[in-house]
C-alpha cells in the first residue's frame, strides 16, 4: 500500500519550518516536519480503521496475549514506506510490527528508526481514544528525535536536539513545551499510570509520595503529559518495549525532563541516575521512572536517600536511590 494512499490530517497544524537535524557522520539531513506529516498520514490510516465496525478490525493476538489489529499493520506500512522514500537505506527501520533483523546485524547500527505504529492497541480496542503513533530516532542507545501523534485529537508532538519540543494543535500556533518544575516532596503531585499494565511495585512507589494525584491513561500519552507540564512523574515497574517509549522520551527530554532506569529487589524499589537506554538485543526496557524536570530528579534522589550499586547495562556502577516497598 503506497504511503500516499491515506490523506494527511496535518493540514490544520502549524508546520512552519524548523531547524534541520543533521546527521553529519552519515551525511543525512532530516526535516522533522516531514516526519510529522508522515505520522499524521499514519494517524489517518489508524482512524479509517477505528471508524469502522469492530468486526472489520481483524484482531489477532501476538504471542497469545498482545492484540494486533489491521490499524497496526496499515499504519506500519505507511510509516515504513514513507521513511524508505525519504531516506532510502541510510537509516534502518526497527518497528514493532516488522520482522526483526538479527542482533548481529542490528548491533552494528549507528542510527535507526524505532517505531510503534499504534501504541495502545488495547485502548484502541476499548475505543477510549488513548492511543498514539510513534516515530523515534536513535543514535546508538540514545533517543535523539521523536514525533508522536494522537489520532483522535489531531494533535502532534515533536522533539529533537537543536530544536526543543513542541505541541501542535489544529488551528493554533505551535506551542513550545517546557516540563513542569517541582520537588519530589511536594504534596499533590500528578502521577501518570498505566490503564492496562499497573503493578504492585508501581503502586508501592506511588504510595511513597505525599497525597499524589494519580491520572490513569494509555500509551505514550503518560510521558507526553510530563512534557506538557500537566503531570510530574510516571513510574513504571512493569516491562514494556523500546518502541513504546523512544519517541515520547525524546519529546520529554528536549522539554526538560528525563526517564531514569529503575529496579525492584528484596530491599525495595531503586531509581538509578542512569537514563533509559535503547539498542538492546531483546528490545525490552527495564523498569523506569520518568520525571518532568531534571531538577526534580535531584530531589527524588535526596528524598529516597539510601544508595546502592546498580549496573543495568554493563557500564560503570551508578548511584541509585530507593523507596522500600510497604509491608
């Protein structure tokens, strides 16, 4: 199916040019507005399925449990076709819905696209609108560019080094994003949590905060709320995959926030000073805590002050802080 088979929903967005992202070592220049347009075309493909009857969604279950719909596959084809048209084979594509290259091949990548064409398939099936289209770009293990669209709202988010982060809303000038400053000891912090994948460890972490206000929602919207300054923390002590976070991670990072690796053991819940990394053989993220402000992470480590050695990626051990689980 050709990329142009679906109309774009980007016509009402503020798509004035932004500074290009130049990958000098491979002689590639990326216009992030092109990526926004492509994500919007994928959003339209998703909506065309969403607005039909459920019987037409062709729901399957990957590995016996994770749902897959026709919308996932059609959005994936739009994105992969579009990226290949724009950049050829210069930047490999890693997508949730594609056959994966072997690790021996992927381990040699310097840059690669990391895509989730429909994050929140369970929310799509529930028809609650809380799903997103995600296109991220990694340089080795770091997210350096991200575009996320919210199909049911016609909105787009983007973030990249040298550009910053923006929210695009139909009919309005684009909004520069700046995540919300706060201290971890502040009362009434807004904490985003999964609608479908909460865990006892996540609940235990939230209970260590002072009168937290928990906002449950699906997909990468939880990270985007931090980038917008509408929420403060997103703890996730449950597994997810690299494509679930990469694009929104870039938006958050270039809005002033960060995602830190975490773990749980017999001593409690530990948050590392090491940011979330990509380009792993099994595609799995460790547990993590996303914060809306890097300054807030300092108060997080101060409040939960017990130090422990944590070495999730084979690099030098980094300091961690702990929040012991309640009995």
